[in-house]
């Protein structure tokens, strides 16, 4: 559980940086930042997989990787960056890209923590009703601060439900959110 808290802390920290970049510098700067981070994560993954020591980054990687990701070190950051890049490209406006990032960062991050802490009703082997509802509520509350109520609720709900597809949620959540928000805002 401690490794999952570290993983979600890193998810929130890195994602918050992307959100701030989108807010203050725009889509192009966010794409540059995420592409650079993606290349770095892929290089680090290659080094770790091939036994190279990478100092404190290796400690972070070892302490935040899920057992299912042992064969692909840095899978989380790689898919996270890929999802944000795709969502930013798909988004018709900066607000759509920002909304997609917020749902991924806060909705997905909170759904994991809420599901681990309060989850009782299983929707899939990895997801609970309580976690999904928590993710919807948190992302909706943040989106409603700068979008109208209906787009905020609809995008939060549809994007968080896409997590249940069984596909990589770091990609499905922001891409779904970007498509929905581009169509309705």
C-alpha cells in the first residue's frame, strides 16, 4: 500500500505540473514537456530493464512499480505521458486539454486511493464502485470551477467510466475526456 501512495503522489505531482503548464503556457508547451518526459521515461525504462543503476531514480522506480509492471519499468509514466500527449493533440481548445488532464490527474488518482480505502463493491477485478464514484466527484468538482456544470459532470462521468474498459486507463481516461470535451464545450 505504501508503494501505491508513492505512485499516486508522483501521479499528482507530475500531473499538477502539466496542468500548470497548460494553464499558463498553453498546449504547445505542454506537448513539449510531455514529449520530453516521455523520452526520458523510455530511456530510464530501458536502462533499468537492462540492469543499469540510476541512483535515486532507481529507488523511486523500485518503490512505485506495481508487480504487474516488473517487465516494463516506468510503464506508468510512459502511458501517462502518452495519454496526455494524445489528449492534447485531440483537444480542440486548451480548456478541453486542461479538462482531460484534470480528470486523469485528480479523477484517476483519487479513484485509486478511494477504491483502496473504501472500496467494497467490485465493478471489475481492479475497480470498485466507491473508487469510480470518488474519481467522478473529485474531477467534476475541479472541472466545475471553470466549465459549465453539464460538460464538467458529463466528461468526468464518461472519462472515469472508460477506466472500466480494461484498457490502459492512463490513455483511455484523457483521450475519452478530450473527445467528449471537444464535442461539448
